[in-house]
């Protein structure tokens, strides 16, 4: 089974995304069951954010986890850049904790860079660690230049993960960001690993190689896409599945291992970038 280590905790390398959960009241019961199905099939990490439906996704997470042992879960939440300073960070965090129904997050991320100085954000995040409201903090949508700036700040090297867009359509970060993160032992949290159900390029589901691999491994193309994101051992992939069967299938992708020939075929068919790419974001 593929695993990843974040802040000294070893986790199954597939977690649960929650963007758009809670947006449609009639789907909430199924979304809760989908999160529970993923947890029952081995997931531990759940990724949410105060931004998602202005707290609606956090509420869905809260409903899903109430009968699970807190220590078994690895809860990730994100603060909006506008709230990531002295004036609002703790208030935002308290609201998120209350909606999720927990008294700490395992990991709390700055959702993306805004106008509040990074040094101020880091100082506030460190305070929250000291208060026990978060176990660790990290960033999201950070590129090379952002990480270098962060690491130069007091306690900036306490950053425990960087969450960025990564899938077969979007390999831009492999040029310079991923090598830098590897060098610094900074794990990647890969968001939109299914290319949003192949709506980014629209080309993956019809791809002959992905179809062949799916047939050979007796899985779906989406499970192949997910397994591909895990191949370097330093990645937590967080697909969102509001459908129960999708949630179960995604966890089964933890068991998929590609042969060296399959990896080579994927690398040839979906080449990694040969020059710096602007950081892709959704
Ligand atoms: P995604 O996970 O790439 O794709 C989600 C879509 O794929 C949904 O339509 C889902 O449908 C479908 N799907 C899931 N599993 C499937 C399966 N096994 N077979 C077929 N279809 C499947 O896209 P995402 O939601 O954008 O990204 C995942 C998570 O990353 C988000 O939910 C969020 O937690 C995080 N995220 C973070 C940022 C950031 O800035 N940090 C940005 C974007 C996303 P159903 O729902 O019907 O199952």
C-alpha cells in the first residue's frame, strides 16, 4: 500500500477531498456516506477549507466523522488569505474547528498567498500550534519562489506540506517545484488528482494507454490516474468523491503498482515539462 509521511505521521497516500460537498442539500446524506465509505476502506486524511461553500463542506465533514475515533483521522483545513493574519486567523480557525466538530486540526494550510505578509501568517500559525489548536501548518498553491521566501522567515521551515494541483494533465510542478520539495523532504498534497473528472483537458478518459492500463489492472481509468500521482512516495492525493462507489474505488487505487515498463510508457505518453511552467491553480 502506498503511504506518505507528513509531520512524522505515516498515512495512506490517498485521502478525501471535499470541495463542493454540502452545496446541494439533497446530496449531503450521500456525501456523508461517501466520506465514511472512504474512511472504512482505509482513508485517514480529509481535506477541507473554510472557503468551501463558506463552511458547508466543513459541516459535511463534521457530520461524517462524528462516530469515528479522532486519533484515526488526519484532518486538514485551510484558512483564506484574507483571514491569515493577526486580526482574523484564530477566529477563522475556531469557526472551522467548531463546524468540523473537533478541537484540533492535524494540518492547517494557508489556502493561497494574499496580501498579508507571510511572516505575520507564520507567526499566527505558530501561535496556534503552541495553543494546541493545530498540530502542524503548511501552505497551498505555493511555487518555488514562494517556498524560498517562506523558508527564509523565522520558523518558515516548520512548513509541513504544500498542496498544489497535480494530475496527468498538469505536470508543470515536476520541472522545478517537486525536485525542490524532495530535496527539502516537503510532502506534496496533490489536489484535483482526477483532473476534476477529466474536465480539465477532456482527453484522459479516451486515452488509449490509460484504457489499456485500466483493462490490464482490472480497474477504472480514474483509479489509474490516481495511482499515477502516488508513484514518488512523497504525495498525499486527495480525490473528491460524492458518490459512494467512487469513494471505495479511489481507496482501492492504493494497491495499484505499475511495472517499470508501464511507468516508462506513461512517462513517454504524458511527458513531463522541459521548461518552467507558471503554477497551475484551480
Ligand atoms: P478531483 O478530485 O480531481 O475530481 C473530482 C471529480 O471526480 C468529481 O466530479 C467526482 O465525482 C469524480 N470522481 C471521483 N472519484 C471518481 C471515480 N473513482 N470514478 C469516476 N469519477 C470520480 O477534483 P477536485 O475536487 O477539484 O480536487 C480534489 C480535492 O482537492 C478537492 O475536493 C479539495 O479538497 C482539494 N482542492 C484544493 C485546492 C486548493 O487550492 N488547495 C483546489 C482544488 C481542490 P463524484 O463527486 O460524483 O464522485
